[in-house]
């Protein structure tokens, strides 16, 4: 099994370089690798025996594949496959598919890492591949947004690397378990890097501009899987080092509330989805024991919504109120919105119920408010007028159907959620959210400031967050 795992990790990088030798097969190579990841992720989801590989003796450089990894790997495979199908009939170049396959492989590697230094390498490769995809249109705007993302990411990873060195200095090991008993500044530096990479709390306010200004397929990749490469290690750390579990849960609740507050009042569709990505990542961190399943559900939903946003007649909710969208497109939009709101028969329902059951008592009120805010936010899509013309290109549907089908199939993963009490609460939350949207939020014209999204303020926020993290770890 170790040989199979190593082949699976290496395959995307080998395929990425091979694509240039046979450019006519670029889409086929990328899609093949994505389906291999889907199969391997499914295997890990049902496999109860974790696979651990010690790469370098005495340094704690370790790869670990278990059920938690399986959920994240499955998400990566499904989202990548859907994006390739979405782009199948477009004029994307071989360069696009090469970077997509390399990004896919580096994200898989991050989900397999169980130590700080190999994770650092994987996250840096992810940053480079993401930058190249963001800047793919080669317009001044896309290049600036890509460079802004790369700069913020590299600064964060510099903090992370210093923290990793301090951990090694203490234990002579890079293993995640080494975070126990190290100086508080080491933990603070590492968590800061992961908070920024994962788009968590105010450290993640680079995310709205990056996701909203990227092309729809790239936004789907960024929201569906790229940010989860920063979230996954925090989930793993929370499960490995019990002393850090409360800190990560605190950031989970804070992130869920911050993101959904911005999302409720946002008037731009892609920015709303980006803010809601921040919020939903909070749900993943709020209950680390079940974070993998929630990450899978969120990845499928948010990728589908970003792909749909690319074919809507406008990005402005105000304009969409007067531009009916195609009925088939509205149905797809409604299915995704229902799932993320926690409607029964879709995997978002089971994910929310499972998360709520694994919260600590002090988290319950905050996370229920975040769930209500989610229903309010996605009422904006559900109550859009429909009946418009069908001007959608044929290649749009295969990728979207794959993601929506995943939401239905994944629903069986937690069939125990279907009790009367569990069904009533989400439905009541959704209907209350719709009521609040129709009679309150829809009538409020509130423009939230974007000051904290500016690059100089993002750097300042990192410094403030570092002080906060040091105080939390020290306390």
C-alpha cells in the first residue's frame, strides 16, 4: 500500500510534465489524474486503517493517509474533475491544464503531510501554481491580483517557516506532535501562517478580491480546495495536540460569524460567495472531529456556485432582480443553495447536523447564528426571478452535474441524521432566514468598508494576529 500511495502522490507531477510532450491530450491527462484521486479518496474514506510513511528517520518527516485525508482528497478529485469538464469546450491552453494538474498534485501532497516541513513545501508549490492560474488571462488586473495573493501568501509562509524551525530546535523533529511543549511564539507563528493560507478570520480577508476577480473555474478551485490546504493542517493539529483544540475552535466560531456577516450584506455575487467561503471554513474548524465531511460538502457546493456565477447575466444582485435567469440554471443554483443552507436530502444537511452535534456548549449559540446567516445569504439566490433565455454553452453542464450529484450521493454518509428533531431545526432555521431576508435584509442598503482588504492593512492584520495568537497560546 505504501508503494501505491507514493505512486498516487507522484502521478500528478509526472502527468503535468508529460502534458507538454503530448499537448493534444492535456484535458484527458488532467481528467484521468482527477479520477484517480476520486478513487483513492473513496478508498481512504472507507478504510479504517491509517497508512503512515516515515520518509526521513529522526526528523519526523511523515506522510499519513487516513479517513480525514480521504474526505479532503475526494473533494480535490471531484472539484478538479468538474473544473476540467467545465473547461472542456473552451480554448484553454496546455499551460492552464498543466498548472491545474500540478496544483491538484500539490494539494494532494498537503493532505498527506503529517509534519511541518513537507507541508511547507507543498503549500509553497500551491501558492505558485495558484498565482499562475489567477494571472492566466494576463490582463493587468489579473496579474496584480495574482501578485497580491502571492505576496500575502509568501509573507505568511515566512512566519510559518520560522515557527517550524523553532519547533525543530526544541524537539529535533518536524512532526505535528512536536507542537506540544514548544515556546508559545513557535505555535503562534505556525498558526498565523496556516490562518492566512486557509483564509481564516481577518487573516483571510485577502480572499474576497482574489476569488471574485479570478475566472470562474479558478475561483471554483480556490474556494473548493486551495484554501482547504491551509485548513486541513489545523484540523489535524487540533486532533493531535489537545491543548490547541480550543484555540482552533475559537477561530472556527469567529470565522463563521465574520464571514457570514459580510456575506449577508454583500451585493456582488462572487464577493458574497467568497465571504461565505470564509464563513464555511469556520464550520470545518469549529468541530475538527467531523471537519473532513463538512469540507467535502462545502467544496462541492462552493465550486458549483462559482461555476454557475460565471454564466449568470450579471454579478450584481440588484441587476439580477431584473434579469430572469434560465430555469434550468436556477434549479442548479437552488440545489446548491439548499445544500449549503442545510436542507434535507442533500449532504449539507448531514454535514450541519453532524457539526452541531460535535460542538462544545460555548460554541452552540455562535454557530447557530452563523447557520441562520447562511440561510439569509443564500436566500438572495433562491428568490431570484427565473424564466430567462438559455444562452449557456453545452460544456457547462457535465462538470456542474458531477458536483450536484456528489451532493446527493454524499448524503448517505450520515443517514442517522434523519430524525424528526434533526429535520425540524434546519428547516426552521432556513424558513426564518428567508423571512429575515425578505422583510429586513433585502430592504437594507449597507455598504461594508473594504479597508481591511487592502494589502497594507492585510500586512498590519498579520502583526496584530501574531500578538493575539501569542497571547492565546501563552495563556
